[in-house]
C-alpha cells in the first residue's frame, strides 16, 4: 500500500534523490497545516547566504546543509510578512537548488554575491547552487595547521587592505590538541588542549580578473594569533561606521567575538577581542556549531549579522548603531564595541516536521485526546511535544518545549559532562521513554542523555493536562557497588542507574505482571531488562538481566555493524562494545513488526534494522537479524525508531528521527494486505 500523496507534498523540494519509488520507502512527514509558521531550518548544520533572489527588495535566504539525509542547497523566498510575536521575517518553504556541502561562505563584493567553498568559487550560485565550481589559484594544502585535524575551512573574499583588489580570508579550525575523546583526570579536568581556530589572510598581488595570492599569514590581534574555539567563522565589515573593516568571529560553541581595527583601512591592526553584548549580557546562540555571516538585513546602512547553528536554524542579529563602552573595574574605558541585538530566528510557512538534530521520537497520546502525539528529545538536550491535531495524514502543531516547574527542560553536559570533552558543553543527547512509571495512571517521561544517567519526570498533572515535576534519578536495588561505564571519571550516587550514553530508556511491561519495567543498554553495552516490582508497598527496580539473545553475530558497534573487536555469536545482545565516545548511541523499539504475535526488535543503524523474534517458548527472547527495513540511507551518526498507527489499521508503522532532525515515516509492508 503506497503512502498517501499528502505525505509526499514538497518531496521534490526536499531532495532530488528522494522519490516514492516503491511500496516501501521512508518519506519525511509534513505539517499538513497551511496556516502554521515555524522556525526556518534545514538539516544538520546550516550555512546561510542572504540574497535578494527575486528583486523585490526583501532579502531571501539560501541555506546549505552538508549532512544526510537532508543534504542540499535550499532557497527560501521572503514573503514580506513578519512574525507577529518576534518580528522575524517569514519565508516560503524551501526549494532545492543543488547538492549540499559544509564550509559554504558568501562574499558580498562590488561585483555582487560570490560564494566559495574550500578552493572553489561557485558561479551563478543564486540560481544553480553548488552545481558549478571553478578552482581558485591556491593550493588548499598551503593553508595548513598542525599535523592533526582541520575542521571548518571557511573561504571568503575581502578587500583586506583597501586597495580595490579582493584578497582571500580563510578561517580554519585546528582540533589537533583537543584529541576529542575521554581525556579527563579523576577530578574531571580536561587534560588535552582546547580547540583552536585561526584566521589566515592571502593577499592578492594580482587583479580581480587575474588573481595571484601571496603566502598565507595568520591574522593577529594585540600581538597574538587570533585563536577562536574551533571554528573562527570570520566576517569583516565596517560595523561602527568608521570607514575601517573590523572583524567578528564565531566559534564552535556559542559566542561571538569582536576585534576592533585600531589601524587604518589600508593597514589594519586589530585590538584584543571582546565578546558581543546586548543590554549588559554577552550574546550567545542557543546551540553550538555557529556560522557567522554579515549582511545589511534591514537596509539601514549598517551591517547586521546572520547566524546559523547546529540544527540548521538561522537568526538575525540587528546592528543597533550604538557603541557599548567596555570598562575595567575602576571605571576606565577599555574599548567601545558595536551593539547587536540578541538573535531572532527567521520563520517559514510550515512544511516538513523537524525538531533540532538527532531527534528521538516516541508516539503517545500525551494530552489524552485520543490522538497519537510525538514526544521527542534531540542533540541539544531538549524535550518537545508535537501535538497531533487530527486527520489522516495527521495535521501537526509546532513543537513545544516540555517544561518542569515552568522552565523548559534541557539537559546539557557543561564543562565535563560529555565523554568527548568540553567542546560538547551545550549538548545533551536526550533519548526518551514514555509510560506510567509509578503506577498512578498517568504517562511519565523517562530519559537518558549525554551523562548516561537514567532519570524520570513524574507527571503531576492530569491525563488531559500533563505537567512534569523536576527530574529524579531512576534507582536500582544494587546488591553491591553501583556500576558505571569504566571510562566515566565520575562515580554515580548509590543506587543510581548509570548506563552508556545516548541510548533509549524503553518503558514496557516485559514480564506481564502489570508493572512497567525498563529495557536499556547497560554500562557494558548489553541490552538489559530491569525488572520493577512491588516490595513493601513501594516500587523497586532490580539489577539488569541480559535476557535478550540473538542468533549469529551478537556484538555490535554503534551503527549496528558486527564488531571486529569481539566477534561473538549466538549470545546475549551487546548493542555497543565501543569505548568512551564510541560507546552507546543505540536506540530501539519493541513491536510485532511481522504480525506473528511476538515482539520483534527494531534498532538503529544507518537505516533501521529488523531483529525478528524467533523465540519458541514463553519467556524466551531470541532474535535473528533480517537486515534493513528499507533501502533508504537515513543515518549519519544515528537514527531513532518509534512506532505509530496513524492510519488506524491496527498494524504498526515506523516513525524515525534522523540526524537532520526531520521525521521519516515508513508504512508497514503488511498494511492494506489483510
């Protein structure tokens, strides 16, 4: 049974590679809500280019995304309307121009918009995206950092020294010193170095028509190399109206730093960097992986900032034209920096349903109206409720952040909460389970995250008006010391359940006693059953049992490839045998996918893998790998499966959250074949 056409509306705009070619194919779900506006966004990591593509004086946006499956270059036409709540411009849904990439940077030159990727210029970008490319007369390898990892190579044209000839600016991330994985000491101090981000200048000693670029040099401020945290994202403009080009840089985490040109237009010299501020507070973006561009968005003659972030959303930061006096603790003025307003995110007419990146959906009737809603986490550590407004295909409302005690729920690593170091301070990787955990008849929320700690949020509201209390730990009656992954520098509190990070805490009644239990990947990566029982009038969670077995390879890596490290067979399912940052990352759901009356297991991979239940006796859990449920490639780092039955045929269908933050629907091949 082919999916209804309304699920596929806008599909050709989504990506040229997507089409409904067979009875089994993942398709992105749409809002089906023409009056709704939502935050404008592409997939993982946006690279924004502001440009009036249709000559109506309203600036449009082209946003590039380089990651699967929403890889592409997308044009958003400005409607000329404003969001009544935020004042943000509203755009039409995306139209795909070409394939995508990372490190896509606009340059606004006297000859017009020019768009570069490392080593290339892309002619006619506003019409054809990245389809055309012309190599620049520079060997990208001449711009080198130390022998390790280069990231975030952003190339742009700037007349650096005011001679009318366009020079090259290259921002390069150097991640060599960071090392990336599990370098904490026993006190939680990071023992590797930081991320670095340097700005290189390649002066053009030729002409704009026939450029000849000199050897690159690192730009300095106050006598030292400008060194931003990971991704410098440099933009030059006359931000203060002095006739000189100042510099603003981004970083991998969330800040923006201003460098005043204290030299001349012809001989620039830069002062020490100062964080941008608004109303006395440093300006930060909500998420990480920020990309900074500059453009006079409101056409007032002052260059503003257009900034994208990890989840592909794009914000405008207005240049107020005012200067902020930065003083020391004795009141002596140190600098005057331009003032920008806090970021306001652009909006669009609702098209494809999205929530952050690495979305982790669960279907549940959260508000008791009889309709299956979507509850989901994401990489930023947020939790959202996406309300089903009815109909088939369903009509969806905009995602709403879940709250506890009136504050949006968000789990973030902080300095030392991520296995992969302080660069992930604003990530949370929330994976959720939904079920009545305490037996009061209300749906509660259970979560795992970047910490690997299993917590739960008690529903203290009603069936129709749920309300969550603050998180409390899920505790286990451990007979001995509380276990933990061996690489964790910190110890759990007594009784806490600490498992591998970024794994589903699946809530279901495994043993049929009427009490919900927990299934999750344990501290050593095995899929384990944590039985919840009544003891002395209280609920007690017992230590995990590795009851789930599989025929054939039984030990896997984080993408469900059979492990080369420990290639065991016919044993307990070890979903992740990776160490530290390569551990965990496993998501799954139980469902009778093939209709034989036994609960199968669907697990994440580069797609979703079907583990068929071949058990022959009650109480046994034995599976056999049947491969992908669909040929589409959805994976980047991970996917996350959930179960829905929107067509109400009693046959479970599949909803998958992908790395791009969109949700993909696969109708069960048994649908329509009763």
